[in-house]
């Protein structure tokens, strides 16, 4: 066994000890087609308001563009499979739906600590070798690199799918100048399945393996600033932060084991938040409720805007007083969403007899 092969075995064992559920290594020049696909995606405008993606495209397109000296990319996955049904609130429009990944503590912080611990192990084993760690905080193509490192494959919903963890893996990367033995790329096992495509409420997939972020509820609720286009507001339903519909539809999830990590345990106050309460949030209340959560970064205005779209789609006229109180909000996006919601909740609802007559 070569020294680097032994080093790889030790690194994998330490990663497992630190709580990583998946481990693989890709060469620095892995995923050569990812850069060209990214440039085409940006040219088509599918990134919407995420201008930072275009601004960093040269570094994002390849690992050597980000760090010329890198020779190996260690990709790691942390399990966050839910112990509850991601679609459990679909029939409860008075309840806000928050994406599974955001129900607990901020994954950036939890995984970064483990990556740094793994980096310290590697530095102790091989001193004076530069390395870098990343958790969704730099222009790194985590999903293509994870597929190249054998962790899984990019499914038709463009997210990574693992045969053992389904669609529920947080990804992290450790880049090093050491030439470590690499893993074989993972094969695609989507086959003819298109459940994720069919599950999308807003038709965000123009084709398999292609996502138009401008139509994606995760993008609209998290990244998009200002009013959401009218055509998507009702389709957002009660999803107020992110959307798990395409992930939850993947049949590979039947093999996923529920995460036991305390860092990702759902917080009780976020599992079934009432729209009536969220609509009352001011900035201080928002910061208190979402302290330590990845949700905190979108701010009070965007969260309340999302809740207003959910309220307007709920058909619950009992929310009208809270909605009307926000029509004069200082934030233009909130005020616009409140006006939209108020108009929907104030509209006459057809009686059962009328509805029956319409349906026939």
C-alpha cells in the first residue's frame, strides 16, 4: 500500500468518526462538462436574481479556476433525512411549510466545524500541505464533484441522489494539494422515472436534469427579492421557505435512514408554524424566532411576504385582519403581497351548491 493510499484510508475513517455519512475523492479536473453547462445555464438566464453566480463563473466552472494548486477534492456527505413526512402539511393551508433542511440549526456551521476537524487531522498527518474547506460558501460545484467522487449522481431534479441516503445529503468539500487515490464516478440510476419532474408545483423543470431557478419555489422564497411574479403566487401554496416536493418524490428515498444528528433535529417551533403568528412578526421577533437558523438570512420582510402569499392561497378569511394590517407595510414587497392576499381572501367564495353547479 502506498503512503497516499494509507492516508486515504485514514482520512475516510476519521471522516466517519466525525459523523460524515458519505466519503469520496475526485481529481481536480473532475466533472469537465460542468463548467460548459453552467455557462449555458447562465446565458439562458435561468439563475434569475442570483447575479453572484455569473460574477464568479470563472472560479465556479472548475476547481483549478478557484485554486490552481489543488490536486484532489475530498467530497463528504452528511445525512439529514427527515424523520417526518416533508409533505405532511399539504392539506393544512393555515400552517407554513419550511424545507426540511432548515428546520434545525444552520447546517453551514455544523458541517464547517467537522470539516475543520478533518482538516486538522490531515494537517497533522501531512504537515505543510495547503488545504481549503467549503460548505456552500464559495464558488464550488459541489454536486458534480460529489457525483465524480462516487457519492451519488445528479438526478433529474439536478440534486444529488445517493443509493443509500436518497436525496437527503448535505455536501462539503476539502481541497488539497496532495494527490490522493480517487473514486470512480457514480452511475446515473434515474432510468425512466420522472416523479420529481411531475411533482414540481410551478413547472421549474423544462427538461430532465435542467432547472429554471426563476420558476423554482426554493428560489422564489429564498433568493428572489421583491414581489414574486403573479403566475407563481398561488402555486406556492403554504410553502414559506424552500420546497421539498421534488426531493420527497424520489423513490430512492425509501433507502434513506433518518438522521440522528442533534444539530439537524427539527426545532419544535418550526415544525408546524401558524401563518397567523408569522404574519405578526416584526424584525426583532423574526430574529428571535430564527436565531441560529439558515432562515435568518432572508430577513423579516421576505419571510412575511412569503407568508402573505400562503395566506392568500389558504382560503382562510380569518387571516384577513393580519393581512390588512400589512397593506401599508414599509417594505414594498410586503405591501404588494398583502394587497394580493387581501383581494383573494375578500373575494366571495362560491357556495357548495354553486360549486356543484360549476363542476357539472
